[in-house]
């Protein structure tokens, strides 16, 4: 399990920490800041479009093999990023890192399911969820500390030795299950893989255009990208319906509890992303807090999540996951709405308890929801379920970023108005996630294994 968690930390932190380095990258190569955004976009697109194809490959070839190859590619791509002589090479390196990260993230939950016995699986998933949440929040803080001491290239310096260490340890310790016979007999379709990539990439680019829209910009680029994504996606999903082990898991989406849990996950990550992106603006730009103080106040969120996660892990299997998730999203919504109503001269403790409420609520939701997604799928389709976990997180985060950008465009009359409305809207999405969660009719001992 230590191998899986270390690989998870590497990939999740890498996906968030380079944001802090973009101004330095722009100055070093004398390029426009907008061009440096592709350093982030290339990584996100590569990960998103490859999660499901590599999850399907894991179902057929073994999760261990996909995980290890992904980690090796991630480490080698980090060397390319470290030595990149230009922005174009850095973008290529980041895309390759996204490919490696997709290999790791697509089968991560599948390996957790294989490692833990049924009675302890809830604790394993809680630990996995906690690691994702803490790494996601820690990435920018670690990056800020490294950049304050030296060049942005040092962000990649430790990736190769750590990736090789994880690969070597994984080669010795990760389980190697045999794929189900009917899955092994069904080869991967290159056409379906291509359609999957075009669908997700087009939707990402369309959503990205919307998030950067300014008054006076033409809406047609966004419309064309989204239309291409929807059109290709319709053809792609139609092709998947006839397959017994489809790349886009329409078979799993026919399982009601799986589909509701996926909707809950997308809504919850949308709410979380909107809040995480809005809070620094609210605390630093609007309320005038020093960056260090704002960071400490926001850290109450992941700290509360970390404290709550072990208890939540013990509750999985004892209480229905739907009720746990609904209660968690209820607390999460209350915390977000309390942040939206934060008084102008609020004391530090007044901010901290609101952050802590958000962290506790998200912890109470995330692990039971992930447990339900993973265990509601047949064992031989664990790779597909794991890939959908990662896809839900990416889709929710993308939607949250777009909605926050729209809030800044629509509500910019007064300082702090957009941030407060975004937090209020985040609370509404948390309630939506809770509604999806409570609709699940899951018994205490749910899911197939």
C-alpha cells in the first residue's frame, strides 16, 4: 500500500504544483502568460483522455503492469521537463507526464481493491482518498517553497529517483491478478481509443474556452469544440453498447448505484474546486490577509479531513454509504455557505471552524462514495471503475473552474461579490451531490467482490 500511496502523491502533487511556477517560466523564456497555460493544459488533457483506455488495458493485461509502466514514463518525462530548452519542449514533457500519471491513476483503486481483504477495504479506500486530498492541497504550498529557494526546474528534480524507487518496490510487492477470460478475449479497439481521446479533448478545450471567455470574444470556438466532443462522443458511446467489456463503461453505468455515485462524485469535486480556487482570492485579494496567514487558515480544511478520514474508514461497511455521503455533503454545504457569509472582519477562529466543517464533510462523503463506485463493479471490471473514479474527479474539477470563471464575469460589481456567490453556488452543488448520494439504496454490506 505504501507503494501505491507514494505513486499517488507524486502524480497528484505534480498536477497542481506547476501552477505556481508559470510566472517564472513566462519571464525566463519571455513568452506571454497565456502561452504558459499550455504547460498545465497539456498535462490535464493527456491524463483525462487516457484514463479510460489505460484502465481498459489494465483489465486485460494486469493492473500491476500498467501502473509500473506509467510510473517509469512519468519519471523519464520529468527528466525531459527538467532539461527542457524551450516552452515547447516543456509542454511536450508535461503531456508525457500526463500519460504516465494516467497509467498510475487509472488502476490505482483497482490495486487497492486487490490488496485489502473485504473487511478492511473501507480503511484502504479512506487512506487512498485522504492521500489524494492532501496531495492536491499540498502541491501549491510545496511548489511555493521550492520556487522561493531556487529555479522552477527543481520541482522536477526528485521525480525520477522517486519514480524509479516506486517502480522497483512495486515490481517486488504489487499483486498481479489474472484478467477474466471474456475480457482477455476482447482486444482493445484503436478506433475506440481514438474516439475516447477526441471526445474528452474536445470537451476539455470547449470548456477551457468558456472559462477564459471575455466580453467581446467570439463564442464560436467554444461552440465548435463542444459540438465536436458531443458528436464524436455519441458515436463512441453507441459503439460501446454492444461490447461486454467496453472502454467507456456503459455496462457499469447501467448499475444504478454506480451511476448515482458517479454523479455525486462529479458534483462534489465541482463544489470543492470552486471553493478551493475562490478562497485565496477572497482571503488575500478582498480581505487583505498576508499569503502565509491565508494559507494557514485554508490548511484547516485538509487538516480536518485528515483527522476525520480514519474514523470514516471504520464507518464504511457499518453504515449505508448513501447516508454517510449525504450527511457529509450536508456538512460540506453548511461549511461553504458559512464561508460565503463570512463577516468582513472575522476572527481567525471564525474562518478556521468553517474550513474544518468543509474538511469533515468532504471526508465523510469521499471515502464511502469511492468505496461504492469500486465495489459496485464486478471484480474483473475493477480497472474500468478505477478509471471512472479519476475521470469523475477531472470532470468535476473542470466544471468547477468554469463556473468560477463565469462567476467572476457575472458578479464583478463589488469586491468579493464573485467569490461569495461562487461559494454559495458550491454549497448548492454539495447539496446536489448529497441528493444523488441519498438516492442510492445501498445495504450496509454492499457491492460485489
